[in-house]
C-alpha cells in the first residue's frame, strides 16, 4: 500500500505523540524503581530522579522477606486466580443463553444486568447483605459480591452472538447438550474474547482493596493492596529496627520497593494476553 507524504507525516506524528504519552505513564514507575534501588543517603537528600545512585537490592530483599508482605501477596494471588476463574465461568454461563434469540425473557434479564451498571444497591445495604449471609471476615467476601461485571457479560454475549447458529444446529442434531455446545464449540472459538475478559477480571481483583476495607478486619485475610495502602499512609509502618538492619535503605526506598513488587506480577500477565486483547475487545463489541 502506497502512502502519500501527508499520510506518512501524520503516521510519524502519531507514533511520536503515543510514544511520549506512553513514556509519561512510565516515568512514575521508573522514579519509584530508582528510589528502591538507591542508597539511603541519596534518597533522604532527595537526589533521585530517574536513575538510581549507590545501587543495591537491599530494599527488595527486605520486602520479599517480610512476612506480612508474603501473607498479603498470597491472599491477593488466591483472590485473583479463584475470582477470575469463577467470574469467567459465571459470565460464560450467563452470556450463552442471553445470546440466543429464542431464550424466553432474555431482554428483561439483560436489562437487569445493564441496570446495575448505572444504579447500585449502595454500600450499606450491600454490607448488610454480605454480613447477613455470614461472609464478613472471609476471603469469599472479596470475590462473590463482584463475581460478574455487566460490561464483561455484554462483551462476551456480543461475541457469542457472532458465532453462526448453524454450528448450534449441527451439534444438536448430533445429540449435543447446551453445556456441551458451550464448552466444546463456543469456548474454543471465543479464546480472544475470554482472554480479554479474564484480563479485565484479573486486574479488577488484584487492585481491589475497597471490599477488604468493608468486610475484613482480620489482618491475616488482608489483600496486598490494603497492606500497600497502609505502608504508604503510615510512615511508621516500616519498623526502624528492620530499616537499621538493612543499613543502606531508607523507609521511602522500602515503600517504593513494595509498590514495585505489587505492580510487577499483574504486569507480567499482559504480554501473554496482548495478542488477544485488541481482537477480543473489538470483535466482542461489534455486531455486524
């Protein structure tokens, strides 16, 4: 394809603007990483910008050996993995019948899902429901109340609607049940959409701290984000005895290392799902 000079110039301008925008979003993380790797004297003197000085890994060693960090990290991993799997399962089971024109009452049911995107029951009624069914101070209180996101349900329903009905009919002629059709035909054909939605769910569960603030008082059940918020808000959360044992690390460096350690795991997932991300979002959102 041949591009004119104006189109080429516009393309290069787009690349430059998007590159600068992407770099501006990375700068805060680069600054935190530089702090986490820098010597205490340079951090306390506020001499760190985007390059570490007196580079060492003591701050990361402290964070990765901190029992509270390890405990909350494990809680967040469990919440993210189990929550994402359950959310995907429920979303697929709901999206499949709602994608069928012959399903009775599907418009009304879909309306109820969409309604929750604009109006919620409120924090206090939701808390009373969670407390009433005995889920407070359990790990499930951070999973079940947010099990299905209406936007993700609509996205998957739209993708399922794009699959030809002839596949359904031929499978039913061969004696396949609806469950068999869903998991043997629809799921394999919808991997791009499933990968995209799983990313949405995983990021949501990993970053969720508000549910823990509402329903959890046991420190052993706290997710990583609550621990992260506590060390950012409370300067005394990092004990001075442990900091002195590090010799080369300031409390600010340890907080920066904790933030980086909390962000990196979810970032590592994205490269594996990137090839599905754009395709899944576009195909699931457009109905021809």
